[in-house]
């Protein structure tokens, strides 16, 4: 005898209840979330219903932003955070949607980007409550541990349970995401729970953002003592420009005490490029003669088997997570480790050095002259290289970089995924440049630029990337987002018809090997190259293919004019790399 089926919940009764999904969206809004980046599936009906109810009731909710690929959604949230400094939220479809986020999520984790990644959970129940399983796919999409696939990339994971108030869970998620070192968190949302009547509303628990740890005064004093006695000090920075104050503090410190700075593998503008103490982007030469090295929020300040400081040099590491504890192996030497935000540590170090009188010492004046002259010679060489590249019969990356720098205005923000040559771009303004996460998950720069444009529509947002990376962006999805949400950005594809990183890595390991004697393009060849400019045209954008160096400046001006006029634009720049 069959058991009787549970009585269905009357539609009128369901409609009368305030849904848990409504309180979930309200909780996001209360946390300052402007947009919910979403790629929907069969787990979303309560969320969609909640959006409509709240709209009809005039209740504030995040803006729903449809993004037709999960990797792009995470990257957009990443870009939005870089513009605002506020944690972001997104929602994807159960386990399969979660799987598509992982590449971009690893980027966010290594870049300390706080975001709440949520995913529906396929209905847990097979019969009974409103929202129970109703499609064949609901059985196949259930997992024993859905969060297990990304647990190493997030700081916290949890599932919203029945009778829990969403405000408590969202508040906990966000306070963990924003605690230093910041990073993504993950929350699963079963469909039945979202569809349930929300627990009784009550005031949200007050939650302050945890502050960064302060530098130990004794450690700052020790660092200042070593720097004051140094003849050839060196600062190597990668992420210290993540705040405007961090850029300003380092510029002041370097200027006052004639401390040269190398910005190695930078993700931000750490020091204005025109600063006389800026010694470029490669540490090898100044590092080889340094007697004190300050590693400023840099995960890989140099390549251990290729270069390094003299044996007796003092090495100081400074950062929120100066040991990069989530890296399984990292063996850089250290004599002093200071856990603090780079900005706060730099300001404390500045104050300590002021007491030492270092600014007025003869050694400082001598060093200032030497470094300023060295920096000027370096810039003259860069200028010569760029001008030479412009006279070649083919386009090369230095020429693209130089031409782009010539046309960017003060409102421009560049998201670079490898190919831009930093020595040929004068990024002086804080927060005007963002580089790909050290994790190297491709397909980041274009959707990150879209997220930034959504957050700061007054900015000229530019994505620079290679043709291989552009394919990874899921161009159809990204150009659709630009058109649908009116986000005109400029994309510049450095098109050399190959994965340059793959080819260069092979040649570095086997310079005289069989692969070098072959065409050294095996598994790196991306020819025949598609007409990338046509992809943006399919969404109403401006596209142009550029093949001659002399044509590039005019093409850039036309593309920027299109973007400023409200159309997304893409330049397919056919180039050659050494």
C-alpha cells in the first residue's frame, strides 16, 4: 500500500508569506551590496520571486545583474570591489555553476578580494515542502560535499539552514570575508529553505569590520635602524598600492630617504612611475648589490634560482600576511617579519626614520643623486626602445603599450592580463592600474573591467590581454554583458596567434632543445586567428583590426571615441613577440 502524498501547500498561502529569500536579499543590501551578479538555474525561483516582491513593495534590494557565464560573474565582482573597496556578492547554479567559478575564485583568493559566492543547493527533499525536487536534474546535481570542490580557495563555507535568519548568516560571511587577509567565502542556499516562510524579523546584529594588525613598535625600530645604516637599500613592492594611502605613503618614504623601489610583478600602482626613486620592474640588478631589502607585500620578490641579494643582506618582509601562509611552499630568506597593513607600516617606518635624521645625512644625498641618475638612464632606454618599435614593419608590444599610454586620460583605469609593457606606460595615479592575480587564472581582465565600469561609470575602463586570454574570457558572454547593461569598455587584444607564456616557458627550460629547433609553437599555436573584432560587432560594438604600427595611434583614438560615445570597442592588434 502506498503512503499518501503530502498535501500541497496552497498557492495563496505561499504567496502570503514573507520568503526567506526576501530576507536574504535584504541582508545583502544591509551589508552594502549594490549588485547581485547572477547566473541562474532551477534553484533560483525563490530568489526571482523575492526580487519581484521587494520591487513591488518598494523595498531596497541589490540590483540583479545577469551574467551568462560564472567565470565572468566572479571577475565582475572582483573589478567592482577594486573600484569601491566594498565586499561583493554573487549567486550561481548549484554544483555545476560553482565548478565554473573556481578559476576566477582562485584569482580572487590569491588577490585577497572579499566576496560572498553563493550557490543554490539542489532541493534536499524528494517530496513535501514547497520547492522540493521537481526536475530529473535535481537528483543528479546533489553532491555529498558541494563546497569541497572550492574549500581550499575560500576562507569560510556554510549552508543556510531552515529556521536560521539570513541576516545572521550573511553577517557572519561578510565579517569573515572582510577580516584581514581578506578573501572570498561560500554559502549554499537550498531551494526549500529559500522558499520557506522567513523567521521573525529582528534588528540585525551589529558587526564591525576587523581592523588590520598594527606593526610591533620594536620591529619598526629595528627596521629603521637597518635602513638608516644601509648604503644600498632596496624596496620591492607588488601589492602595497591596493589603497591610495599606500601609494602616497611609499612615495613620501622613498622621496624623503632616497630609497629606491622596484615594483616587481605589480598588481597595483605601488609607486608613481615618474617618481625619481622608481627603478623599474625587474629586481635582479639592484637586488644583487643591496645590503637591506624591504619586501613590501610581495609574494615572489625575486626568482630564487635566478637571482638574489648578497649573503649578508638584511631582509625585511612587511604585509598583512607577510609569510603568505596559504602558499604551500615559499622559501625566501627573512631577518625580520612585520605583520601589518603596508600603509600603516610604511607610515610608522617613516616616523621612525625621521627621528634618526636619515633625510639630512650625506649618504642619503649621495644615494639620491645615484638613484635619480640611474632612473633617468633607465627611462631614456625605455623611450628609445618604444620609438624603435614604432619604426619596425610589424607591431610589437612595446609600441602598443606606448601608444596606449599616449591616449589615456586622467579618468582611465587599465586591467592588464599580462601583455602590457609596464615600462612604456606611465601610471602615476593610484588605482589607475590593476594586474592579473598571481594565481594566473586567465579570462579576468575584460569582465573585471566590466565590473569596474558598473561601479564607476564615469571611468574609461580598458582591458589589455593576449589572444589566448581573450578566448578564456568567454567573449560572447562578456560582450553581451557590455551591451545588455550598457557598460562600454575598451578591449585591446595583443594578437600574436599563440600562448606566449607556454612558448616562453618551453624556451626557458629547453633553449637548445628539440622544441627550440622545431617551430617552438607546439601546444602554443593559436592560428588561424579568428576575426576578434567581429565578436564585438555582433553585440553592436566598434571593432577594428590593426596590422601596421603607423595605424595604431589613429585606431586607438577611434576606439576611445566610440567608448566615450557609449559603445563598447575592441581593437584586434596583430603583433609579433620575440
